[in-house]
C-alpha cells in the first residue's frame, strides 16, 4: 500500500479514516443530530476517540434532491465547529463547494478542502485552494443534487469517470493547484446508479493509475440500502447499512484507497487495520501502536 505524504494530514502505512460531521438539518442519514454547534463539536471529538484520522465538517447537504443553503448560513454552521475542533488538536477537513467557505475554513484551521463538485460549482475554488496550499479533494461530479440522477448515463462508467476526473485535474492544475495537493474521489452515488458504483469500486485500480490518492465515500449510500433491501424491495434504512459500509471499507483499503469517508468510525477504523494486516501479512503491525483508536479519557 502506498503511503501518501500530504501537507498537514496524517501519514500512516494504512488507509486513513475520515469521520463525517454534518452540521445540517437535512443530511440523508443523520440530518439534524449534529446541527447544534456544541453537539457537532462533541461528535467530532467522539469520532477522533473512535479512531478518525480526519474529521470532515460540512454545512450543506448533498443528498439527492437537496436544495442549496445561502452562503452566510453555510459559514455560520461550519466556522465555529472547525475552530473548536482545531483548537482541540483535531485534523479537520471542510466539505464545501464554495470558495469563500473554503477560504474561511482554512483560515479557521481546516487542513483539507473536500469539494464534491471538483471545482465545477464555484470557478473560484481552484484559485483559492492554490493560494492556501492545502490538499484538495477533486470529486467526480456532473451536477447539483436536484438533478444529478438524470445525469447518471454512461456507456463505460469506469472509463468515463476516469476521463472526466483527468479533465478536472488538468483544469485545476491550470488554475495553479499543484499536483501534490490533489486527492481524487470517484463520487459514489453522485450521478451514478448502483451498478455504476459497484463497477467503480471493482476497478479502483483503474482510478489509482491516475497517480493520485483516492478517497472513497460509500458510507450509508443508497446503493447499499438497495443491495440490502427487504424481500419486498423496501430499501434498508441508511443507519442499518453500517456493516455493509465496513465491508466496502476493508475491500477499498486492501485495494489501495488513501482514505475512506464514514459515519460510524470505530468499526471502519478496525477494518482498515485488518486490511493493512492482510496486505502485509502482519509484518507492519506493532502491538499497542500509536495509531490505535484512543479513548476519550486519553485525549
């Protein structure tokens, strides 16, 4: 497994775990639970205690059909949470499509910009990211949540996603982003039907050939709820898909993902360590190693 060295981010000989903090009332799996800033901060600290290497703070839902929130409201939601978590020593990423939010978040201490639009939603984003110098997640994206399902049309999804990601990389490089800032995300669930998601996961190696770290975000996505549907076709509830997420995490980590983005951190933190042990035959393991999940009392 490649060990990537990215400015300001943890470096481990295993897949990293990014824990999700949705400071929103309408996210698809946990909308409203962490909307209060104090609750969001506590949750972020809990995720670190459970083994999260990075905490991803977002103030705008990107679930299918979601409406955009005003700029000022997104800033109001995420800035105090980011500042508080950074003050506690947490490595924080900001999940945003807006350049102004990204700039404020980095000023508040965020070490990574996670842009699900790959710079398409806000043309100023690449220039802001280039100026900050922080790592930048470029995700495969074909449009906003309100109409992305209509864009899920592919002849060869792996080839097309790879080609479209390459174009986005070329575009952000042309705006001054450096190669060593870029992280790629295949955008599972974004303008993709279940069969598209599974094909992309099956062929992560094709995306890894582009030469950048890969972030995989399968946690509680609709394609898992449909895979685990009841006999009558009723999708399984999002929060009951965590075991399936863990399975995807172990496989993605084994096949070279740089990081996984998940809601339920502890079992996924276990899964990436299992994948590491499997890939190395246990030779890289040290009993009681420092990267094991910490208890809250040890923070």
